[in-house]
């Protein structure tokens, strides 16, 4: 649902010139760059949106999709989630290692089973 926003962020960063990891400063090739939601994780964003909308995860209307597995099927929910994500998320480009470490740190401190 928010993949175009996330992919657009990565494309914009590379249009500006060489990219380095936002945490370590290591140069990042396109194929090595991972988009990370930080400091608010993807799971925290999701939960914040659900709370704002007074929804439970089971209230989200979805449909099966052959490539992505599952898509939001309710246009109002989709638009609301996209607007929330665009307004609240902070994205960064990092190495795979930094991304994995951020998941582990969130799980350890919050007990968040979703990681991101």
C-alpha cells in the first residue's frame, strides 16, 4: 500500500548523487540499500494508524494478490493509511546489517514481535 512512497524515497536519494548509509556513512550501491522506517518502526506506524482510525488489524479489508500476497481492498482504508504513512513516517537508507540490528533492538526493548 505504501510501496510507491518507499520506492520513491530511494529513487530520490539516488538522483541526488552517491548515497551512504544514514547510520554508518558506508557507501551504498543501489542493490545494497535497504529502506528502513526509523526511529518509528513500520509496526509502530501501523499500530498508530489503527488507533487513530479506531480499527483492529482484523478490520482491514484485504484481497489476495499473486505477487505481493495481500493488498488492502477498501479504498477509504487504503487512502487513509497512505496519507498517515506519508505524514508520519521517517525513512532512511541503511545497510542490510543496520536494518536487521534495528529490528533486533526494537524487539528487545519493546517486545515487538513484528520487528519493523
